[in-house]
C-alpha cells in the first residue's frame, strides 16, 4: 500500500511537471502572437533626432522569425524573437563597431501600435514606436498626369540638401546635376505617391549612389559592370529585390533608369532592359528619410558615397 501511494504521488508530480511545461511552452497561437505578426514601420527616438527603421515578424510553425532594417544598411534576419506575457523582444547581433553588445528592442502593444525601448550607441536607453505598415494596394491601374522636369539643367531650383551644412557640394552645369565629395543627399521639394520616373546617370569608377523612391526605397547605383546580379548591387531594391540580370554599363558611361512605382509594386528598367518586373517592396531600405509608408514622399538622390552625375530627370505622377 505504501509503495502504491509513493508511486501515485510520483505520478502526480510528473503530471504536474508536464502540465507546467505545457503552460510555459504554450503554442504560439495561444499566446496572442497574431497581434504582432506582419510588417511594422518603426521610429527610433535617437539622441540626435528620430530616425526610421522597419521590421517584419513571421510565424514558422512554433517559431517566430523575421527581418529588420536599421537606420542604415540592408535588411537582415532577426535571429531571436520572443513574445512572452505580452512583451515583444527582438535581438540582433552587434552590427556596428560603436555597439558593444547585441541590439535588443523590447516593447508592448498599446492600442494599435508597439511602444518600447532599446539602447543607443552611447548606452543610454531610448524609446521607439512602431505602427503596422500599410498594404498600399492599388485599386486599379493609374492614369498618368503631365510629366514634370524635376531638374531644369541650370540650377538647384526645386531641390534641397539633406544636410544643410554641406551647402555647395551639389552643382548644376550644362544640363548635368553633379556632386563634389564629400557631400550629402539631395531631395526634391515636391512629394509624390505613384509615378513613372526617367533619369540618366554617370558614376565614377568604384562609385556608389542610389535613387530613393518617395525618399524610402533605394534603387541601387554602383560600379558593378560584369558582376552577378544582387539586391545590393546595380538595379536592386537595396537588400530586398534582386535584378534578373545585370544590365549595367561600365563606369563613366551614361546609363538610364525607367522606374514605375505603384503602391508597393515596382518595375525597374535599366538601360532599356527590364530587370525587376512589378515586384512588391516589403519595406523601407536603410538610409530612408522616414518610415511613414502611407504618405507621399520626395525623390532623393544619394550623394554621400561617391562621385555621381544626373541629367534628364523627368517624373510623371499618377493623377489623383
């Protein structure tokens, strides 16, 4: 009788342990994880100024996975995601030399947005917020308005510098807009939603630039003649979309982009060859002006990486 009682008590103990484990390791679907799945437009309230970021969370079976875009750089996987007791934790390994430890974002849902904290480069705690990224679905094919010549070929009318302290590093001469390194990005004063864009560019050897659509999605420009296509090389939507072929010419030769952006879907034609055909852009790319994806935005030309020249910049907006 005593042996049976001890065995019964042992069985109860084992059963209790199993039940406890099943509670602490409940399936993700039972933890309300649907509330944090999907794409999020993020704003980090840094010490110098707020800056944009972006992340996506996906469920794969009983595991959470996703990717993250920081202030600069390309989209990269998030190796560790937890959602426990209503708290979301995103952990990314050290990326920049200034960071001495992993980059960790912790936050909770407050209404329709996530709010939380992380640590800045100086080790101080800073706040961040995130809202769901809009789908940006187009109801129908747009009707196009009148073409707008964004660069008049004579001066910088209609443009402003991202960093006003770098005044004088962009100039206009003989129909060409060019930078003098070190420089900064240059931005149109006008903002646009859906559009068709034509521009021509000429980059120096080993140079690097980019065309930011709505100031958020970079179409890469780089000296990549003869190299394999890559999302971070010529023609790619930086870190997201890879061109089907490398249609780049050699440096110092004039080249052209014809780009159509409707909602999130982009078509890129490089030197007359379609290299990205109506593909969805998941989110903002590094270096974006903001993460407000639902709003119109300007055209931005990257000028802080190397020598670059532009001409014949013509944008045709969709009619509202």
